[in-house]
């Protein structure tokens, strides 16, 4: 047992797939405590952030904290990013419930009885072993009835359940035009369910929850997830390395946080690569070597973007990458330096690239700025 522990302790601590443990999770203490308080007080939340900034990790860290400190609160997570319609939504929610409430528990047994009443085709994934459902419907009314039944079942158990729905803005792409109104109606009638609506498309999430003409208007409290501050992130990286008998120079650490712009996914990816290279005393040269590795590994993917975009869109993306953060896309300096054309052309190109998910649009009290969504792509484009 001791040998197994020692081997695992030396595994790469910079996770790039999913949340593993609070020991490998960086900061977010303020947001975590706020979300715990909201869950305890049954306050629905809207969590908004850029993609890959750590939103899902924070939700799973929250669920971990609730299991440890509030075992009376149950948790359920579903990611609807790949869903296309109400059928997929029901399927994902039912599967998430089956994953959260194991069959041998009292609630799990009741859930299985309810699921069987839908007459589904039930199978299990060959690799993960997780349940997979297929439910046959005849009419749209049957789908709505099933969705409402699922909410009613969970609520009727009398247990406090926190349900996190990731990439919630995806419902805007469903062919069912009444999905927002339908969900709002069902959710409003529950008494024991607390919801966390998460999204990475800020403008869409804002329209869903802050537009007074929409069903979800003013129904949740907003939490905006920003980048982790430099000091706690630097301390986190240094701690994980030190615990594994490795060191890093101050300039190397600063270079990591600057080069990745403290964007969680890209910072973790770079640190993961540095650690995998097995240097015991990490210098800035080790960091730059890892950066080059990541650029080479991703270059084939980056070149595919070239085939997806028009010449003007590609050139515009390069322009924003070279700026790092473009806050005045209609200013004469920006237009002239990058041969963009007119202000209207610049706005149109920016909107198109935001829609494709290649540009981030950040609106603050000081103004609006644009940046390339993929930090590694941005760094690669700086060289062109």
C-alpha cells in the first residue's frame, strides 16, 4: 500500500481533464464560499465565465465541499453542450440523476422505478459503466410531460438537491421555441431543488437571465468567474512542485502566468507539460521549451482554422492576437496598423469571430475588449 501511495504521489499534479481533489484545485475560495451559502439558502445561481476558465472545476469543487460539510444536500451535474433538443435534455438529466443516486440507495431505487415507468431502453457504457437511456416519444406533449415528471419526482423526495446545468445557453439552439418558458415554469414550481445555470457565452446568458422580456429574468443571483489572481496561482504552482521535490525560479513562474494570461486551462496545460519533462529545478528555459512543444503539437489544429475562415477573418484574428487585448477596434490606429478598413468592417468581423467562438468579448465598466479565445492560438499567431 505504501509503494502505491508513493507512486501516485509523484504523478503529474497539474490536471487538465477534470476536477480531482481540493488539494489539486487552485484558490476560488471567495466564489466557493458564496456558492456554498447560496446552496444552503436555496438561492438559484447563474455562473458565467469564458470557456476553460475553471467553471466546471469550481462546480465539482463545490459539490465536493457540500458532500464533506453538508451531506444532507444532494448534488446533480449535467453538461448539455452537445445536446440538440428537449429529447437530449431529458436523457442527460435522467442519466445524471441515475449517476448521482446509486441503485442500492433508497432514493436510487425510487428513481429506477420512475425511470422504468417511462419504458426506456436502458444500457450501460462499455467503458465507463454509466447508464445510458433511450426514451421513445410519440408527441411533443409527451416530451413535456416526461420533463415535468422528472422535475416533480426529484422535488417530491423532500430532499434538498442542487442541480448544476452546464452550458445552459445551448437551449437557445433547440428547435423547441418554448424551452425557456417550459423550464422556468417547471423550476418555479419546485420547493426542494436549487439550480446553478452555467454558461460560457456571456451575451446569451445575459439575455436569458437579465432581459426583462425573457422567462428567467431576475430569477437568479449572478456570479462571474474571472482569472485567478497572480499571487495565489503562483503559490499554488510552487506548492505542488515543492511537495514533489521540485523547484522553480521566480522568473520562470512569472513567465508561465504571463504567457498563459492566467487562463486556467492553458496555465494547467503548460504546467502539466513542464512537469512531464521531468526537470527537477525548473528555469525559464525549461518553460520556454515547454511552450515550443505546445506550439508544435497544436500547429496542425491551428492551420485548420485557416481553412474555416475567410482571408479577412483570418487576418483580423491575427490582428487581435498581436494586440493581445484589443479594446479600440474602431480606432484609427488599430484600423490602420492592421489594414482592417472601416469601423463597420471591424465590428462586423469581430462579431462574426465571436459567434464562431474564436474571439472573446469582455464588457467592463471601462469599456469593451476582444481577445483570441484560445491562448495558445493567440501566442502562435503573434509570430505570423
